[in-house]
C-alpha cells in the first residue's frame, strides 16, 4: 500500500481523533479562562490570604508536569473513590493546567493598564469592582490576546498527552492504527500533518482576531 493509499485508508479514524482533540482544546481553554481570570484578579487585587491561595495554585500547577497531573486525575483519584473517564480526566487536567498559565497572562495584562486610570475611575465615583469591570477588564482582554493566542496553540498540541490516559484523540488513534498495521513512521507522519493543518488554521484565525482588537498605538 502506498503512502497516499494508507493516508486515505486511516484518515476517517484520525479525523475522529481530531474532533476529540478540538473538543478537548475548546473545553480546556474555556475552563482556563473561567479559573484564570479570578486567579489573576486575586493575585493583583486580593488581600494577603487570597493572594497566597492564588499564588499557591499557580506555582503548584506550573511547577508540576502536565502528565503527572493527568495521571493523578485518571489513575490516582480512583483510590479515593472518584472515577473519571479518560475524556473527563483529560478535559479537567488540561483546563486546570491552562488556567495557571492563563492567570499569569491575564495578570500581566492587568498590570500593564496604567494605575492612573483606576485613580480617574475612583475620582468620578466608581468603586473598585466597577472600575475593574468597566475600565480594567475591557483593556485586559485586548492586551492579552497575543500571549493568550500562544497558550491556545500550545494547548492544542499539549492535548496529545491525553493519549497516555487513553483519551481517544489523534495520538491515541494513531498509536492504535500503527499497532495494527506496523507502519509507525508513516502513520505518525500523517498525524503530524494533521496537527500542522490544525495549528495553521488556528494561527490564521487568531491573527485575524488580534488585528481586529488591536489597541491603536500599541
């Protein structure tokens, strides 16, 4: 069987895996956003206990390998009676891992907004929450896009580690196919090409988003 015929033969299964990869990436990035923003706010505006808790979360997650976190969720939690499916464990693990990194991106974007803007907001009668909501957050979302874009692309590629806990994404499908036809080199070349296409499409979309929301002069 030629390389082209092999690609056509295994493509349906690999595309099934690609759909799972995309689902994992989208869900995980959303989990990262919903956790990362409060953590970033806690590190910038929180009192000492809140700051300490948020910092502890970031340091623990960033200081341990993603694979270890996935193993804890999938292989470790059953020992205390919590059973997660491979997809669920991968989704939670990738989401929490991304949250720690996104929190730092958001924190940097928040701190790049000039403090004088908060002072001006207070001077016209806004409280801290109103100033953050109406002044800080809108600018943060625009400023964070370049670094956040990198996180989304990294997350798409790091989702390949989910195959270690048997989540049925591209790598898992590729490994299963290679174990059956023993054409490992060709199979994983095709897998790599699928990742390349996905990353290229995502990069183009993110470039358009960045250009649309770019702050003039920055």
